[in-house]
C-alpha cells in the first residue's frame, strides 16, 4: 500500500503567451496570456484542484497570476502573489526573438538554448534565481499542515533551477531537465524522514 506523503508541492508553469508562440524572450517582461494560454490554464485548473490544495502561491507577473487565478478559483481559494517566484530577469535579451539573437550572435543563442545565462548583460544569475525561488518553496512548505498540498505557479527556467536548489541537488542537474511545457506540472512529495523527493515532472 502506498503511504501518502506528509506534504505535497505542485509546481505549475504558466499558460502560453503570444511571446512564447513567437519565441520572443520574456524574462520579467509582464506579458499576458494569449487565448491558447488562457484555455491551457482553464484545462489544468481542475487537475490541480483535484489534489485539494490548501494554498496557491504565484509569481506576481501577469501570465502566472492569470494561471494561478484559474487554479485558485477551481479550488475555492484566494491566491497569494510572491515576486520570489518570478522568472529570471534576462537583462539585454528581454524582448528579442530567438531569430534576432541568433542573427546578431549565433553562439549566444546556442548558450541561451542550453540554459547558460549567467553571462547575459544585466541578467540575474542562476544562483540568484535558485536562491529566491527555493526560499519561496521553503516558506510555502512551512505554511502547510501535515497532509496538505501547496501550489506554486511560476515560470519554466525559474522552476527548473529553483526545484533543484530546493531538493539539494547539484546545480548542473537543472541543465539536464527538459523545459516545462506551458501549464506543465512538477510534483514534489515530502517523505516521512522530512526530505523532499521528485514524484513527477512535466505532467
């Protein structure tokens, strides 16, 4: 018989934006969901609500807020917004398409696609993002009673580096994780020992 986890965290990437569809680099640019993204959020909401979350926290950027609002509404909750769950600030790359970046600097585009972002002018480092994101997850987990589930709605790259930090894995593991799809989900479960484990990725 499977033992239910002491606590559960569900990490959700926001729905699609027009910038996602155009391969335009968002970072912390505050872009709204497009119609496809809103439908994705509405589709994932009952799946997450079925886990009976006690709390829904979200990045304060519009695309995450709109996704969290759909989940919270389905679960009968009021979401909270936390800037620590924001995407990387991507400095000089924000607003540029992949094609534009590649045309001006092909190797930079290759590094960007590999998640090697620490040399982007004006950008946050992976360590900075991992630190703030993992701190938010730690606080969310601490706010849960035994047996409860918390939801964190955020962004693809921030979630990858943040969950790796939260789990205590080497930072390089984040580069080996496949990018989350829009409204993709990650489930973390707390073992009886108190340690957290990855239960599923990119559902």
